[in-house]
């Protein structure tokens, strides 16, 4: 009996995936543990191994196919001694939800159906041609209406034969048939009918070069999840400023001592450590809203946003409150490398109790990030820059970093968020306390 190979669930939240590439072909012999395909999820491209020995009898889903549901049969293996030609697609294999009937079948059904006389239709009322069904830009339609030109008689030169502004202007100069006056239609109609409201069109506009590109699985998930976050999660924002001079000096000193180990601490490593310790100090901020209950986490798992081609991923530094700066630095470097190569494992990006998004290296002074559900908060880290500050009643210059915390108000109140940021600021401005 043929062995069925299913579309695997490569993460707890995965529902669909893209079958990026087959590494075998029909007729190939495989053994348990052999890599047979690459599956693209919203986070990474992962390899799928065969769990049985056999011969690839049928490939049911072609490589490059998007949105393959988890659990769908993607291939069949013939067992040892089984003839490949005898393997057939099982009757319970997933099929498209609806398949159009062949034209001949439709024709035969129509021929055999009883013929009934059609009900008398009301006489059509004359309606002025407004050009709404013509493929034309909104601007071209408006100009045609103003000039009394029948836009249906104009040949379009825009993208995909679209009628654009220059086509209408050329037609007005050259002379084209005019549109039927709308007054005659209004006069014959039994009641006043309002014209439909113009809706902005998606797609190319007049004379603007463009290229069309299908959304990747990652970009689809980002669009879906962050739209849900902004429309269903009540965000509020708290901003605090932290002085970095002590931290920069401490970082320089520690990096000098770590020179032989190959570890080089970044400011972001200190930020991750400070975030984790602040969560331990203010546990009411280490929570998630879950309908009629709340989850209170006893460990600080920090999701760190990493920009990759086509989007971003958030690998997780597990138990950052229990790790030193050197270990955090090593973990982040390893996870970021895997993220950029698309090699993250599900357990390396799933979960996390709070996120950090750092755009300081791009020179961004301050911004507000969108919460990554189901987490309760995210920190947006701005650039450290020299700013005037007042110390002991005198004007001075300090390196200052703005940090904005986006909170889910269902889980975190303003006072809790403020208490967390105060603790975070304390660790950042006096980094020696992170070592206690």
C-alpha cells in the first residue's frame, strides 16, 4: 500500500505553506531521513525529511505552489516490492473545493432541463453611458464627462489598454462621438437614481512606471497579523529618555576584556538584558491578554525584530533574565544569522513575552511600534544622540536614547507601563546594576 506524505505543520500557528522545491523526482528511491522537499513558511524555508523508505511514485503538488494546507497529501511513496505504476491517488486526498463542470456536461444538462417560458421583463429604461464600465482612470472619466465625450469610443494607450488623460485630451482635439445627454435618461426614469460614488482603484495610475509582484508568505502573514493588531488591540504609548554615557563607557571596558573571546557586546545586548530584568522587577508587565483570562509569565523571553529580505522575523532570546551579556550577545548573533538565511527553527521564533524593535542604527530618533500579538507590549528603540540636558541646575550634553513602549491596554495599565519603563531606565543608566 502506498505511503502518503502530508504537508507538515512546521510551527504551532502554521495553517498553510508554500512548497518551494522538490529535491526528489518521481521514480527516485528514498530512505528514512532523506531530505525530499523545501517548505516555505511565513518565517523561514525549512527542509522536509522522509520518514519511510520507498520509491517516489507520484508528486501531487508541484513545486512553487502557494497556500498548500497543512495535512494535504503532497506525494506518494511506493513501498518495497510495490509497483510504482500500481500506485493511484487515494480517494480521500484533498481536492479543490469546487471544480467547474466541463462545457459538454453543462450543455447536456441544459438540453435535458425542462424549457419554461421566460417571465416578461420590464422594458429597459434608457440610461446615459457614464463610462463606468470602460477601463479608464478616474481622471480620464472626469475629463470625458466634462467635455461631453463618449469615453467608450476612445482607444486607450495606458497600461493594459487603459484610457488615460492624454487619450481623452487627444480625442477632444480630434473630435469623437459625444455621450448621450443624461437629461433624457433622467426624464424617462420613474424615480431619481443617484450616481454611484467613485471608488479609488487599486493598480497602476496614469503614466507612472510600476512592476507587479506577488506577496510572499511572510508578507501575507505580516499584513494579516499587524492589521489585526492595530484594529483589535487597544494600543497606548509611553515614551522615556535614557542617558547612555555610563553604558557606552561600560560597554567599551567590557569589550576590551572580551577581545580574546570573539564576543563583542552591542548596545542592543544591554537593552535586551535591561528589558528582561525590568520584567522580573515589574512582573505585571510580563503578561498577555487571553480573552477571559491573563497569562503571567515567570520567565523573560525577549523577541528581537530582525530585518530580512521581504519583511522581518522575531527570533526569541529565551530566559534573557537568567543570561549574562556575553551569552545574550552570542544568542542574538546566532539567531539573527539564521533569520537572514531563512533557517530559523519554529522553536527559535515561536513565543516570546515582549518584543524589541531597534531602529537606532538607521538614525531614527523616535517611533511607535505595533504590538506583535498575542504579546502585551513592544519596545521601540531610537538612536542614541547627543542632546542638551540639565544636570544640577546647569546645562550639559549627554548621549540620550528615546524609548517608546506600546502597551495592550487590556493587559497592561498606564501605571504598570510607567513602572516598567522606570525600572528599564534605571538599568540602562546604571548598567553595573545589571551584573548584580
